[in-house]
C-alpha cells in the first residue's frame, strides 16, 4: 500500500473513532461509540490486509464508503434535530432516529457490498454487530425500539442509494483521492 493510501486509512480510522466524543454528555456510551464504527472499520481493515473488495481501487472504496456514511449521517442527524423526540432516560430530545444504529447498519451494508462475495459470514458478522449495537441502545434506555429501527432503515437505504448511484453514474470512471494535511480531495474523471 502506498504511503498516501496508508495516511488516508489512518486518517479515516481516527476520524471514525472520534466522531462522537463531543456529543457525549453525562451518559457513558463509550462502547457503543466505538462499536458503531466497527463494520466500516472492517471494510478498510480487510482491504488493508489484502482482501480484494468489489471496488477496484482504494480511491473508489474510500469515495463510496464515505458517501454512504455521510448521506446516512446527514439524514439521521437532520431528522434527530427535526423530530425532537424525548429519550427514554429523559436526557435530551434527540432520540429519533438512533445515530448509532444508522452508522452501524450503514457500515454493515458497505461491508456486505464490498465483501459479501468473499464469504456470507462477513455479511452476517456485520449485520449481527449492527443489531447488537441497536439492541444495546434500547437496553441502556438511550432509545426506543422504533428509534433504532428507523436508524437501521436509514443506514441501509442511504447506503443502497449510494451503491445504486455508483452503478448508474460512476460506472467505469476514474476516481482519485488525495489527502494533504487535513484536506481530503476527491476527483472523478469523466
């Protein structure tokens, strides 16, 4: 792997593990904060270990995965600030939908698309972990069941939309990704 690709992978893994640090309040969601990103981290970890994904290059994998994650998060957090549903533990009004479930299921769906052909157990593992994250959110009184179901649906649907757009729009285009300092540039050559 080239040094630039290694920097991008390290940058993304660091970003994934620190995304929710500022969002924590008096509750300890530390385990869920990490586990929600494990399916997506597995996508990059498998590729870094030499397992060929369905994306033909690192830039294509990065662009598709990032697009799926960003779209999922944008929809979930947009709704979270619009719906204003009170959490079961009454800590705030950001219950619907579950952002943790959204990101966990988005990562599991990317994992399925990229490595499902390698082994169905990779897909099973990703969705099992995402389901455990969602169930733990309900168990800890951070969400109602409908919150995590909505989050799962958003994560899956947004990721499926991303892959559908990739097949329809990108096709055999050349994608380049570069990282300089804290700036990530993505270029698609028509």
